C-alpha cells in the first residue's frame, strides 16, 4: 500500500509499504480520508512521540470502509463504513484500528467529511463534558483553533455561553458564524481582564503563559482544562486565587489512555457515539473543513494547518493521489 513516511530530515514522502494485518480485536480499515491534526505536526518535530508499540507513521483519525476483521471482532464486518480515532498510521491507504476505537458514520454526513470529527469530538467531549462537567447556563472559554471550532458548537448545543480567543478578524467572524457569543482578539484585548471571574470551564491548548490569565478568568468553582503546551511548559500559578475560587486545574491527554476500562479510549468513544453523534445528526455540530488534498500533498496539508490563517480541518484523500 501507499503511505506517508517521514525521513531523517523530517520530510514527508509517499512510499510503498507493507499493508498491515489486523490482530485479535482489530480491524483493517481502507482509508477514505484522514484528518491532519496539530499533534501530527508535533510528532514530526519530535515533540509528541507515539505510545510504545505504535507506528511512527502519522495520522490519528480517519474514515473508511472495513476491509477485514481480526479474531473476536463481532460488532463490525467487512464493508461497514466507519470513522475512527487511531494512535498513528492514518496517512495511508490502509490502517489497523482497535475495534473499540471505531465509530459509526453519523446520519447525514458523507464518508469523507466524517474523517474530520473523531479526534476533535473525543477531545472536546472527554474534556469539557466528561471531565469538566460543562452544563447548560455555564460559560465556556476556548483557546485553540480546530479544537475551538468544534468546542464552540458543542458548548452551544449544550446550552452554554461560549467565549473564544482569536488572532484575526477573519477567525473572529468564523467563530461568530459557528455560534460564539463572545469573541476576544488577543492581539487587542486581554481575555483575563474582559472575562475576570466569569468563566466556568476553560479549554486551553496554550498552557504555560496562559495559566495566570486563565485563573483570573475562572469563576467560583471553575475548571481549567489544559490539553496543550503551545504557550510553553511552565507558567505561574496563583495558588491563593485557585483556593479562593475553589477552582480546579486539570491536565488531560487522550492519546496515551488505555484502550479499555475506566477513563479509557473505549469509554470516550462510547460516550461520543451515544451523546455527541445525535447532535451531529441534528445539525447542531458539524465538521469544519478547510481543504481536501491528495495523500501525496500531506506536507502541504500540514503547512496549511500550521498557518495562522487556518480555520478547520485539512483532510487527506488516498484514493485521489
């Protein structure tokens, strides 16, 4: 099969590699589309290695058709159309996926477009809903691009007031179109000042330098969920303010969770299928896609995602290479 392989100089090339075979509990997926995520860029730079035993090849989400099933897989059969979260290897014509990480295609969504949802859906739902417990009537603040466009929609669907930080008027307008109630241009405004003491849940990809402002923005009983480090590894935490607000700081990672059991990938996938997919079917949550490219254009796709002007997921289509 054809797959994207990263060489020693971190260049991405399309090569012929062996087609993997599913082991017990796994399926072989013929990839229709693969989503590009910021974690892929970090892995390419050597900053986000895959879990032990997982391929170094990139790609953490895909949609496609089940081509074969391993021993013990009864919920899926060849020919089923699905989408999936994957620990790695989706930039390819075929990829092996644990059956517990497969999701049905939401009604009304095309097979290709469904590839834009698994990673953002599992991240947003597991963080702001399962861990932070966002409820109707609360205020959600989101720092973060592709995650942000999805979190806006989920927050609104759940009945929350949604605030976002952006760096341009173009992104501000897109966030408003998606339902954001409060849009703060961080180049011109200080989000911590604008939202001081008002925010119940913060979803943050920045980390380090955003910690002080995030704590200032939290309301009594607020929850700060940090899932990224784009703003650095360290930041000053005002413990007194945190205690006074009875607030929580939560660090989360989805990729390295166990496959099954409490807090596992399987538990998140099941929750997404049961709770979020109906919101997709109702049209309350939709994929935000900026481009669809041939598999061979993976390097260009990553550059597009890394652009400051990027809004939405970039998809790779192996069948159009």
